[in-house]
């Protein structure tokens, strides 16, 4: 019996997670669509304002291990959206029983008997959620076009709405651009924002999501525009991390400051 990719993530992430539990986290430079700045580490002021830890200092490393496992297994498998509270409790029971060696049934027997059912449940629920999110995104795009007559929809599905016309250089895929941007989901949730951080960002235009590649080539230096990127032009059916769900339509307000051509 072969488990699906999602099921393998749920059941097999433990091994790699333990190995990485206390390894330092590597943060890549911020580029939209490759590794966005929402993954940047918190500042010391953020840590100072954090709530108190749930355990004493000498016990927190073990709590950190649990946090790491939850992020690896729960985050990658999207379990928060795929399971209800009762189902999650049963999953945690199986996890703890197996980890402690107190289970009354053989782990391999359980997986052989119920692994296929798990595959079907997770795949069907993932597909249902994906379809719902894509429909919500399309409804959002349709409403935006109805409310903004000057907005245009390209052949790819990108919606481009010019907020301020630029007069300078127009970028190509080979250009490096300096921008400010504010990215939200269709419900208004902010998932990344250089504006909120108060610092512009520069990156090669050819290395970001397709919606940005197309949209910024329509802009000129000094311009500002809204880009609506359906999933096919953003993070697709995979989503990104815990903030951008699979199938999500993304809204960006982008201001183009500088274009540099090699």
C-alpha cells in the first residue's frame, strides 16, 4: 500500500523534523514568489513584547521540539484546514501512542488497513477546499472589474489597475526592480508588505511569480498599480507556507521606484 504525498508528509515528517529541530533556520533574501519577507526573523523588540513562555527555561527546548514537529507535519499537510477538532484529537492520540510505544496495535498494520482511506479523505478535502478558494478568487476578480472600469484583464488572467502613471524606464524580465508592495488575500489578510516594514525591496524581475513578471512590465518608474494574480499566476495549487492557501488569488499594490538594466 502506497501512501499519497500528503499522507507521507503527515506520517513521515517526524524523522526529518527531529533531525532539524534545533538546527538554525536559514532565511533567504526576500523576493516575491521565491521566498517572501513574511518569513523574516522577528526583531528584538518583537521578542521583548512576546507573551511569557508556557514552561520554565530548562523545559522550553522540549516544547520547542513539539512546536517544530507541529510546523513540519501540520503546516506541510495543511491539517488545520483538513481536519476538524475531533479528528485532530484522534490524530494526536495516534501520534502520542506511537511515539510513547503505548499503542495497542501495530503501526504497520494500522497504516496498511487505513492508509488508503486516509489518502482518499485528505485528497478529496484538499480538492474541495482548493475549488472553493479558486471560486472565491474568481468572484473577487469579477467584482473588482465591475467596480473599477479602468481595470483591465489580460489573456493570462492577470488584472491590472493603474493607480498612478509612471514616466520613467519600463522593466523587462532581465531588469532588476526596486519596489514597495502590499500583498493581501481576497479577504484582506496581509501576507506580506514592504510598506508595513517601511523598506523598499529590490530583486530580478525574472525570478518572481508570473503575475509580477507580467504586471510590472506594464508599469514605468514612478508608477503605482494594483495587480490581481489568480492562482495560476501566483502559487498555484501548492500555496505557500501557512499564510497563502492552495488556489489563492492574491492582490498586490505595487509602486515601482527604480529599474536597473544590466
